[in-house]
């Protein structure tokens, strides 16, 4: 069509009309980036208009937009005459293409030619200076701006604000903004962008308010920058910005839609993200990519794949960002088939040599393929592998157990002239840590110190995690103490590792360290602290963390809500656990496991089994942890046949291989049902070597059913594994006494004494006013011991007065759980429940004592022994014992 128009132009043969028509065609094509407009170049030459500067500048712009900077440079060099527009056109083409070094050389050539730059030229040069890190060059440009009287020009004010902010000099940028008045939309937007870039979120919001007050209308790019602050201010802030967009009638172009999709995706609001994307028919590659990334972030992998297919149907060709995004989805899905399909599309599109796509392919093959040669083949095909390429490959080899090859690749990387950055080192440390490669990590630590990377916070956090996981807490703290700056990751890592090691009280002390460093507790650290509170049984600390999470808006996060379900379930507050579970929009496997475990440990067996059915109906597939709770529920509820049915379903229905812990529960289920011979057969035929725990489980069942021959055989088997475990002797002694075999009981105790074996004294602890009080059986070290004993004697006198059939055993006065409970009663408000944790089973005497106490006084007493809770109310226990 344009060619026909050009021919009609030639036939008219009127110079003025010809120039005007060519000019209009080129202007139209430039505005719409239509490559057909280049067909006007031939008529321009034929008509002798190739000296026409305006037409040539339009052609130069069209070449740059549609055919790339190289074609544009070729045309530029052949132009007989050049003006400031010509020089600015080719310079800005290099800037847009990322060739900043060439752009600065073009600017030097422009000055040598005698042509004076205008504000647009200087603005492009400032962008190149900030990208190249040429601060001195940029300040020289600012001097030129002032000298030539451009210092009030809004384009250059915006350019200088951007320049200073890119170098982290936001104060200088702000001073420049304040001293220059009458700002336009672009200048205001650039200043807001600078504050967002520097994470000065409040200042950015205040600037927007001032902008509106000044009567300057924000545009779509202003709102794009404001949406960047939503990650800190939260979803409500993002909604407020969206509301302002609608109120001001700002057109939702694809750039603004992409920013809104990113914001809603970050806060798990994919329905809103989809609604925004469908609000107008315009789509581009970046919007499609944002949607796919959003689905991936929210673990909606099938939606991400279907969106990728929908984009293909729409006719939009994927770019490198799109391929990287969908390859990340296949990595998260561990879908090699999907990754290979995308790889074939990459080859067809001709992007197999692109470094970002290559890096995504390496990551996909490392995670999804059993053969690391696939990743290596992709790596060798990347034209210029960067530090990320090397890092992905090295970490991948380590994860596949090829640690020696991984270390060789690290050496090869350095020999190739690619210096590892902080991300490389921290990734390699994580990979080596997972493979338990202590010597190699120590060597890396030495390299880190030599190259000054030890001051990088990502590397320091990786080292802290490594030392903490290996139990070297002093070394971990030594690194923490030398850090110039610590963040939430530093302390969350420590708290998490301390929880794994059982140092829960130390983990909670980290809250104080974070407060001293003025570091906000985020959702991940909150989850770690809730876990510590749950395992330690410090319900008041847990409730304080709950209050903090509500005030700070953290209670919307899955990890925090799951932590609350776990906390309240373990501390006997099952109704609070159910309430926290109800606040989770779409419970995941961790949510369901937490609730089922809490119901089981609190003795709500029918509710636990019913919740298991609800979980399956919701579409969440049970895992090995789920079945530990379900088998425990069947054991506690003496549901032998149902327990066997669930155990068999693990392999037959859910393809879950039972582990040793599952077999321990199976033995307990059979033992509770009196099927002791079957329980022993399970131990003998299971695909695991028996441990002392499974023999103790069977021995307890033998004691309950007074099966002395099997008990003796079981104890013998257990003692062969651990001759120094006193539990076997104690269980046998108790069995003999229950069966009236006092001679055997005395003989067993004598053997235990000859071997110098003693039962480890039990510990119990109770939290009073944020302080944990620990009581040890048989000790009188607590400053209020006398008062506690007097109260115990007073209770037992009351028992007799009320006719309770209580026969206290003399030494049970000293049992730790009884001391902790009485201390709690003496030091808490009259209606407050008492929470006690014990490191071993509660004895029958203490169990009866607590039942009678709650019959005398209107108090609830909760005692946790391992994973089981006893909730005493009005003379009854949740265990029904």
C-alpha cells in the first residue's frame, strides 16, 4: 500500500508536494513503528531528496526503531548533512540498545564536529553515564548544562535526578528537585522513582501527595513507580494506588497493567491480577510474562502453562524473558517433559545462544533431569556464559552428588576470567552444605576472606547457615558479630537452625537481638519464633508473637498461620488452633498436618480422623507426616483395624513408602490391641533395622498386657542395641511389680545398680511472666521449694477430706511435673490455665493428683509429654485415663 502511494507521489512530480507527502508517510510510520515506511527511502533517492535533512532524520529514526542500531548507523554515516537531531537520534539508538560506551563515543564525535547538543542529547548522555558508572563524566555534563543555561530545563532536571539516584545519591537528587521550581509530570515521576529505588517508601508517597496538591496530573508511569513501593506498604496500599488510577481516569496501557498484575501476584491475589489483565484487550510480551510469573509465584503451575499456550495462540512471539519465566515453571514443577518442549521452542525461535534463556535451561535440566550432561550441553552452547551460568552449573553438579566435578568447575570458572560474585559463592556454599562437604566449604571461606567477599551480607548469611547447620554455633555467632550489617535473614537462619538442634529458648532470645539491631520481624522469622514457642511450650510468648503478627499484618502469610496452628495445637489450645486454621484461605499440606497433629495430641481422635477426610476431599494429598499423626490417632484411640487399614493405604493408595517411624506406630497400634505376636513379627519383617525406640514401644505393650516372656525377649533385643539404656530395666521392673513378681523386680534393679545405670531425672518447665522455670525430679534447688511442698501436702489433706481415693507414693512428691504444676498454681491468676512441658511420660500418681486438683479448684491444667497432651478439667483428663 505504501509502495503504491510512493509511486503515485513520483508520478505527480511536484517538488513541494513530493517532500510533504514523503514527510507525512515517514512521520506516520515513525509514530507506529511500521517497517514498511522504509520503502519511501527509494523514492527519496530517485527524486533527488537525499539531501533533505528532515526526511533523512525521519528515515534514521525509522531504521533505528525497526531494523536495529547497526542499520541506523550505516544510514547515519552516509547522510550528507547532519544536525543536532541526527546526532541525538543515533546516540539515543545506542542508549536504548544498551551500547552506552559507543553512545559516549558518538557524543565525543558530535562535539568534535562542532554541533551543539540540545536537552535530549544531554539527557541520553546522562543515562549512559549512570549505566557505565561514569560519575565524573556525568558531573561534567551537569557543568555544561549550567554553563549553557539548561539548568531550568525539565528534561535535564529529570535526567540529573535519575543520574544521582542511580548512584545512590538520593539526597543530592532531592536537593536538585527542591531548588528547581515548576516541575512537570516527568520530573515529579522521576523524583518518586528515585525514592522508590532508594527504598524511601514514605518519601515517595509524600511526593505523590505533594504532586497532586501542586496541580500536576500524574500519568501511567507515575503510578507504575508508586506500585513498586507496595512490597513494603502491603496490599491495601496497592489497592489505594489502583483506586487513584481509576478515579483519575488514567488509561490502563500494557505497562500499567503489567505493574498492577505484578502487585496483585505478589500478594497472592491472582483473581484480581487476571481481572486487571482482561480489563482492556491490549497484551504484550511483558504482560504475558508477568501473568506466567505470577502463577508460578503462587504455585499455580497448570495455570502458568495454559497461559503460555494462550499467548502462543494470540500470535505474540515469546522473547527471552518469557522463555526464562516458563522454564522456571517447569523447574518448579520438576517437569522434564515441559522443559524439553520449551527448549525445542527456544531452538525454533533462535534464542538458544541467549544467556538468560541458557541460564534458565541449565537450571531446568539440573533440577529435572537425572543426567547433568544435559545441563552441561546447554552451557557449552551459550555464546558468552556469565557468572550466573557458571553458578547454576556448579551448584547443579554439587546437588547431583558430583562435588569433585563441581569444585573443578569452580576452578575452571576462575581460569576463564569469570570472578565469582556473592551470589555464586553463597549458592555454592548452600550446595556444598546440603552435601555435607565441610572441607570444601572451609576452603571457600578462605577464598571469601582473600577476595573481600566476606563483607557481603549474602555470603555472610550463607556462612552463618553453614556453621549453624553443622552445630558450630560459636563460629556462626562469630561471623554474626563481625558483620557490618545484619538483616532478618541472618537472624531467621540462626533461629531456624537452633530450633532444629532443640535450642528453642536460645532461638527466642534472638527476638531481643533483632530488636537491638532495629530489624523488623518478618513472616519467616515469626514462623521460626512460633515454632520455638510451640516446642518449648511457652504459650504466652506465642500469644505475644500472635499479637505482633496481627498488628504488623503478618498474620495473612501462610507460614505465620501454619505456625499459629502448630503453636496452639501443641499447647493444648485446640480451639485457637482451629480458629487460626479457619483464617487460611487455601490450606496447604502443612496447614492440614498441623491441625490433624494438634487434634491427635489433644485427644480429639474422632475430630482428627474427620479432618483427615476433609483434607482428602479438599484435594490435598496426604504425605508421610500426615500418616504419622493418623497412625498416632489410631494408636491413642485403640483403633487397631482402622490403623492397619491406614498403614496399608500408604503404599497401596498414596504411593508413600512407610519409614521406620511409621513402623513404630504400627507396633504401638498392634500392641494397644493386644496383638503382641503380630507386633513382634512386624519388627522382624520390616525393611529397616530395628532401633531401641521400636523395642521400647513393644515392651510398654507387653507391660500393659503383662506378657512377661515376650517382654523379656524384647528387652534382650533392645539391650543388645544399647546396653546402657536404663529404660529397658525400668520397664521390666514395673512389669514384674505389676505381675507380683517382686523377686524378679528386685533382681532387675540390682543388675541395673551393678551396671551403674540410673534413670535420667525428668525435667518439667512452666512459663510464668515471660520466664521459664525448670524443675528437676528429686532436686530442691528452686527458691520456693518449701512453699511448693507445703501446697502439695495441703492438697493431699484436702483429697482425704473430700474422700478422694488418692494414695500418693512418697517419692512422687519430687516428680518434676507435680512441682511445676503447683508452682504454676501459686503464681498465676485464679482463672488462668497452667501449661507444663515434661521431657518424659507422666506417672500414674501425678496423673491422679492433677485430676483431683482440678476437681477441687476451677482450673485447667495442660501437661505435654512428647507429642501427647493431657488436658485436665473438673477431675477428668482428655486421655480418659
